[in-house]
C-alpha cells in the first residue's frame, strides 16, 4: 500500500484539535471563575513570578523555532544540522521544566497546593486561581515531557536515517505536537502570570 | 500480500493461529467483529442489570435488595450501556466493518491505531467494570457523575470515571481514523457527493467524536482531581460551581447522543433503498442533514439543565436550538418514507427492523420535543418520562438500527444466511416487548413517577408490572435473535443477497483480506436502481 | 495540493518569525504595566491570538498546507468560541 503523508498529517492535526479542546475545557473553567472572582484572580496572580514566566515563554518560543528549523534541515538533506537542532529544543524544554520545578517547589514548600490546610483557608478566588494554576500548568508540563520523549526518538531516527528528506512525516508530526505545547503556553502565560 | 487476496478474512492467513491471530489483527473487518463480540457481552450484562431493576420495581417497597444496591445497579447499567455499548456501538462495529467496503478502500487509514483503539476500549471497559469490585463499593452517582455528589460519595467513583476517560480516548482515536479514511481512501471517482450515505453519517459522527469527547475527558479528570486534591472547581464551599460541571458534562454528553444516533440513521439510509429497489430520495438533503445534526447538535447541551438554575436567557436559547435540531432529523424520516413510495418493497428482516427503527425513533424524537419545550420540561424533568424518551432513542433507535445493520450485513460478515422466519419472530417479540416495557413509563412519568427511584407509590404498580412483562418479552426476543444468528451455520450466502447497489455487494461474501482485488473506479451516484 | 509536500521554509524565515514572537511577548508584558482596567484581559488575549496565528501559519506550516487544514482549524476554533459564548449566556445573565 502506498504511503500517505498528507493523510498522516491530517491525522496529527485532528489529534491536535482534540488536545486544544482538552485544554479548552480548562480554559472554560478559567473563564467562568475569572468572571466570578475577577478581583481575587488579579490579586492572586501577583503571587506568580512573571520573570520566570517570561523566561519560560522565551525558552518555549526558541524551542519551537529550532524544531521548525530541524524540519528545514532534514528537507534540505542536511542531516547533521537536523540532528543538532533538536538538542537545543530539548535544552529549552529542560530549562522550562527546571523553572517549573522551582516555582512549584516554592509554592508547595510554603504549603500552597490544592487540598492543603493553607489553601482551604484562602478566599474562594484564590483557591480557584491556584487550583487552576496547578491543574493547567501540570497538564501542560505532562505534554511537554511527552513531547520531549517523542523528539528524542525522532532525533535518533534522523541520525539513523529512517527520517530523511523523503520520509519526513514523523518529524513533521512531532514538530506539530511540539508547537501545540508552545501554543497552549502562549495563552497560559498571560492568563496566569500577567493579568495582575 | 499476493496470496492473501484470495482468502476470506475469516481464515487465518497471518503469522498467528486461532485467538492470537484475531488479537493481533489490523484488518478493519476483524476489528469490527471484535468490537461486536465485546459489545455483545457488555450489552447482555447491561440487559440483565436492567431486568433485575425491573424485578425490584415489580412491587412497591423492597423486594430483593436495598436502595443503595439499586443505586449501584442503575449506575453501572448506565455506564455499561452508554459508554461501552451505544456510544461506540454502530460506529465502532459497522463503521469498521462496512465503511471501508462502502467507500472502496483496502482498510482504514491507520490500521494499527485502529487495533490500539480496540485495546483501549477493552481496557476502559475493564476499568469501569472493576469499579464494582474495588474500593468502597460500586459507584452510586448515576452515569452522569453529577458534582458535587460524585466528588463526595464514598463509593468507588474514581475507577468508573477513569474507565469512562479511557473509553473516550478510544472513541477519539476511532473518530480520527475514520475522518482521515474518508478523506483519503475513497475509491477513485468517488467524490463526497458520490459517497454512500452510511459513510456520510460516519463522517459526521467522527467529527463529533473528535470535537466533543476531549471536553468530557478533561471534565472527568477534574472529578478525579476534585476527589484527590480538592481543587474546588465544582465545590460551592470552595467557591466552585456544580452547575459548571453540568455544562462541561453535557457539552460532550449531548453530542454523544448524536454519536449514537447518526450512524443508526446512516444504516437505515442504506437499508431502505436496497429493499425498496429505488434510488434514495433526496440524497443531498440526507447527507447535509447529517452534518447539520452534528453541527447544531453540538450546541443544544443546556437543555439537560433547564431545571438546574441556569439563566432564563440560556434556557430559551437552548430551547430554540433544540427545536432546530428536530428539522434535519425530520428531513431524514421524510426522505426514508419518500424513498419507499412506489418502490418495490421486499419485507425481509433488515427492512422490518428498519421500519421498527423509524416507528420507535419517531416516538422517541417527538417526546424529546416535550422536554425541549421549557414549560413542559419542568413537569417531566427527572421523571420516568425521560427514562422512556431516551430508551426509545437509545434502544428503540440505536439498538434496533444495530439489529437492522446486523441482519443487513450478516451475510457479508460471515458468508452465511440466517432463518428469515425466526428473525421475524424475534423482531415481533422485541418490538412488542419494547413498547410494553417503555410506553407505560411515559404515562407513569406524566403521573409523577420519578426516575432513579427504588420505591414508588402504589398507584404506579400496574404500569411498572406491564413494564416488567415487556422486559421479559424483549429478553425472549433478543435470545431468539442471537440463537438464530449464531447457533448454527446457515446456507452459504451469495455475494449480493439483497440486490444492493453499493460497493460491498460487488465483492465475495465474506470479503477477502484485501477487500477489493482492484480498487473499483466509481462513476455514478450510489443507489442507482433506475 | 501535492506541491505542498515539497515546500521548504528558509531558516531565515523562522528567525524572523521567532523575532516577531519575542516582540509580541515583550509587548504583552509591557502592556501589563499600563492600567487598562477592563481591557487588560482582552488586550492580552488579542496579542496571544496574534502570536498563535503566527505559530499556526509558519511553525505549523498551515500557510503551505492544503486549504482544507485551515478550514478545519477555523471550524474547530469557531465551535470552541461558540461553546464559550453560549456558556456565558448563562453566567453573565444568571
């Protein structure tokens, strides 16, 4: 049977739609709760470190660009470049995860996490803001980790030559998934960190 | 590949023999059958649970078990029937078996993903069923898992919810597969408007599967997070809103009704022209109405919440949208009847089941309007009227359409015929039993019998007893049907037993592994009987 | 449709796209220092949407894909916006 690259990309896009709507459910909860507790959401957002958020945004944007460039490299037949762009992406992902570890770690160490005694005692808007923060960034991080694993596999595949200029769909689809992770962060960042 | 083309897909040609050759297959026809066997088991379990509830309700007061057990039984009855039988139902079984044949393809676009979906389906069902035996007893929330009760009850909600989540994932991947299949693997010359109408309905269904299921997926995760971490989204004491849960749940679960019914309508649309030997009336109207039902059906969810305390504006908007979705449904019924008009009808079992579907679907659909209307809904909300309405749609509609599809494609599936007379007797039992079972529930509901109640006032006794008798007749009908179909081999089926014009009837019964030795070139509209 | 299979984007294009995204990130951060009261969320969402369109068109290659992909993306996003809108008929007017 012949290979259908367009079909494979269509399948990936449809999967991306489902991911968008999966997060969409959370954004809907965010919208409703923000509407109900807009002042408290504003105040709670002050607790998040906008600098770390910005750093992570830059890291993710850069990582997306390098994945895209890796596709260009493989398409041009520059295998070495194709392989080399991906570690940059993975390092950016590492920076992102490390920052998130610091952020989450700090919050958990002061007792601010869903279900903690401190959290239950807060004002309603604060509780919901931090619950949403942990839920949304947690799910986003999970996607980031999965994406990193996929990209690592892809990197090996480019090296061994099973991904090449003629068979590039896996790299393209892995890239699409990675951009999705970026895309979600583009909305999470201002909604959680900036609207103070 | 070359030597497999002459073998039937039912013979073992692969690396493995016996059961293992089925469990490792990527053949869409075998996967369709595997869905069918699994679903048949779940269906029978669900039926037995239903019959047990009917026995308990035979007389007022406690008969066999207590109210908590009853709550557990109606919950698992709902979870099994909704999530593992009717939602995957026709789409997974006949979407897999027949759709690629109807569009002239060798297989679906992603055969291995297709097998993976089946394993997810089995895993999800197993997790949901395991909820009965683990933790603090069977969940008692009803299949809707309404917050805040579902976040507080001590029963084992998490397993059931997670099972539903996995089943949803399976459904998404199946939908994804079908969309790509229909876009990319139609036979040359088969434009979208030369495609038969069952694939059309599968296409519309697949989009709903893909676009609605993620919302319930995340909602179910929220329920789990609510139970484990007290995130408070749905907990008023932490500032959350239980009605938001209802929104999120029904944003999926209403479109889910169309995931169930659209393929059912598609099957009926295949059967009626074949047995009327007449071109389908209003081809484009039927194709478009499938998309319209899918599209509008996405935006009617809040009609489940008219009495929940949502805003008045929300209520009239959703009442209006609900009435709108009746239009494309009615277009279909009109066109089916229009197709039969002056056709040369042959009353074979698939056609009889299809007629049964139309009758029951009409009752279910029209009583749905009673609930779509704001004033009358307040009276019938949460009564047995609702139970009767959705069983008319989900069993009378989807169930009878499934049986119709089974009798229609059975010769193609197994290469054998079945006994028509016994099939008709089974239909008679099922049709009469079904109406005896559920029609009294309409009346009981109007009289004030609440749904999901373990006990009732004495004036409802007669109605409940008629229902119980109807349930027995229905069960007898199902048994006759299954024995007729699966107890012994019938005569060998010809390639085209019904005189159908769609592509699946041009190939051997049962089909070969590759379906088509050469992919056919399509030049005409389907259903070209003139 | 098939010519899209071989489209190769130049590295420099991605460089410019990255720059544009970083510029928009700077804008969205700078705007938070200005008090726009009621419009804060709206401005943030508009900038985020612009960034997403850039990511979708260039990084995700929608610009070079068959039109069908764009149609689907627009359809999905419209459905999602409609869902939010219809939900808010409840929350705004309850």
